[in-house]
């Protein structure tokens, strides 16, 4: 996430979020090394980004009952638009649901959302997770 995007997110938080606890915005290279966090989170969001090794570790970073919201491109999208170019960055049909084994998947869909064909999921880490 660029510094400009982080500042825009903080501004939107200041304007619209009246939470008891502020949002903790982090920017880091998640594909370099092994990320370590000093606590577990209530919510992790991943939009139009896919790195399977990280997705396999999300349960380590969520508190029990915490949620994951994600949406990323599928092979159907790549067939029409030619991007993302690499297999590592697109999901096969129904792959996201497989990657979320062990989670309580509350919502899952794949399809055209405007110009993009994506898989979308909202999943919750069970209390025993």
C-alpha cells in the first residue's frame, strides 16, 4: 500500500469511523521474510491481492472469532483482460473456498463485479481456531 493510500485511509477513518479503538493501519512487504505481529486482529482485509503462503497463515494473525474479507481476480478475469499475467496472482475456479478450509465461510461468491471477475469471501475464524 502506498503512503498516499495509507493517508487517504486515515482521512476516511477520521471522517467516518467513530470506533472506541482506532484502526491500526500497517504498510509492509508481506512477501519478503516472515511477517510477525505483536497481537491478533479482529479483521484482516485483502483486496485484489493474492499471495497463497500468506493466506495460509491468516489464522495465526486473527483472534478467535475474527474475520477475513477478501476479493481477488480469477482465471476468468485473466482470460478476458490478460491480467494479472502470472498464475500466482489469480485464483482457479472455487480455489478460494479451498484455501479457507478451517474457517467458517459466511459468504462466498465468484462472478463479474463490474469489469472484474473475482472471488469474494467473508470468513470467520472459529472460536477454537
